[in-house]
């Protein structure tokens, strides 16, 4: 079977570099293109050298159409508006599209989900870590079984992260809300400041920390009478996200057109 030809969006970023390295080390995948926004300092550079590996002879371009024309699949950890536009394009071409972009609005997510029904094969996740997705499944179960316990989600990331709470924290919040059969949008508490009064029962709280070079720490706390359960995940290297994205790509390559999540990839649904 021929290798799947992959294009990397946001090739000049840290996750772009991690994805390029993962493609190079994953049997069955071949880097076919790498692209960036117009004006990026990465344009014209060899994608492999940029990612810290040997030369690939694939130069980073800002010509998205040419990059997509060379590919069977796209790995995309970029920005919400870029991912929405790209999803429409990849769906029209019938390409595989792996999306790890965070900070998406409900409208962004709806547009990406809709694109999956237009001929593309999309896998989108707030976090592609295999361990984190197992954690989300455990959080859902714990929230359901410990129905009277208060739920708080604490996350910390590096000082350059631009969205808060993190996509992963929201993913864990959605898992907890699903376990309780409630809407996260109607029950989440994002900020506490001043005289807030007692904690409202049934809410899901978020605490956001930023500093240093932290890749991603997440803890879900279920606090009940006389005890506290903490479920945690610590990301130690960005390669774990890239490796999960490769697993998703190889899995969805044999699936029909549609929209999928890591629950589908891991058989957790």
C-alpha cells in the first residue's frame, strides 16, 4: 500500500514541528507539503530542517492550494478561523483532516462538524494524547457515580498560550457534564473574584494558570464530604499530541467520510 501523503499546516510552529517529526517516524506516512500563513519566517525553509530532523526536500510554502493538491491528508494545529476555512477546503477535495486546534467557538465547531458531512474525513480533538482521552472517559464515569461531589478543573500551560480555559480543560468539563447529563455552558464557572457567595451546587469550576514553559497540566477534582478524588494528566513532551494525531490519521484513513473524535479512534463511544 502506498504511503499516505500528508501536508502540515502551521509548519513553523511548535506543534507543526512536532507533527513533521512524527510523520517522519511513522510507517505508512510521508510528508508531502508544509505550509504557513503569508509572511511567516518559515516560508522557503526545508520543513525537516525547521523541525530539527534531516532534510526532507519539502519547502514550507504559503500556497495552500498547491499544498493541498499534493496531499491525501492534512494535520492542522493552527487557529480557529484558519481551521474552519481549511475544513471546507479539505472536505471539497475529499481529504483527511486531523484538527488539534483549540479556542474554537461553538459556531466554529459546528462549521467543522458540518464539513465532515461534505465528503471529508475529519478527526477533531481538544487533545490528541491517548492518556488524556482515557482520563476524559474516567472523568465522565466519576462525575456520574459521584453525583453530589463538587467538580473543579485546574489547568496550567506555558506563558504564550492565548486561549483560556484550554481546549483540554473544556474537553474534561464536557466529559464531566456528560456524566451528570447537564449542559456545560449552563453550569460552568470560569471566573471567581471578590465576594462570590457560597459555591453553587452542580456547577463545574475552572481555574486557569499560565507560566513558564509548561506544556500542559490538567487535574479534575471531585470534592465530596470528607474526601477528595483527583484525576490528573501531565504532558511532558509535545510528541505525545503528534503521536496521537498520527494514530487518528491512520485510523480514519479506513473510515467513510464524516466527522470523528478521539473517542471514535480509541473505541470509547
